[in-house]
């Protein structure tokens, strides 16, 4: 469920797309394999804050889940899980793509006390298109 929340729009200054995997079973091994990614059916493009974790915060997160280097904050929703990914496209003002970065969600941390936002703890972003701006 997606709900309107009390989080202020100011810090949510990046537009991201949340995607889920399309999984098929490998005919040879019988193992599930991600074959493609699709946008979530309900409101896949959302405003977010992409924050690189620093210092003690990074060390504390690494204690529980190695590889987590980025926190992505989005408004409250309950349809997210750690099998998903976040796609961020950095665009020029004329609409041309500068860089596309994919963040793998390692864990989803709902902020239950306020029910205003969800923190997506992600591994390093992988640049899939473009380079340095």
C-alpha cells in the first residue's frame, strides 16, 4: 500500500524508479535466474533522497550487512523488498542522459514510529550508462 505521508519534499530531490526482478527457472540446473527487470506496477517512479553513508553509520551497517554503502529514503510504502533494485537516471536540463546508476537493495527498513518513510539500504551503485558528469 502506498500512502501519503508527512515527510517533507525538500530532501527528496531525486527521481528514481523501483524495479522488481522477472525470474525464470533454468531448464538445466532447475535454479531460479533473474532474466530481466520490470518497473513496479503501482507508482514505480518516486521522489527519493540518495545518501552515501559515512563514518560510524557505515561501520554500524557493515556489521549487519556488508556492502551497504548507500541509503535511499522514499515516502512510506509497504510493497518493497530486498529482491528489488533502484534505478537512478541523472539527466541534463535538456533531457539527455548523463549517467544511469543501479542500486541493489540489501534491506528495507520501514520507519514505523512515524510511518512517513522507508529507508532502502543499498549496495554500491553500478553505473550502467554514461560516465562522470
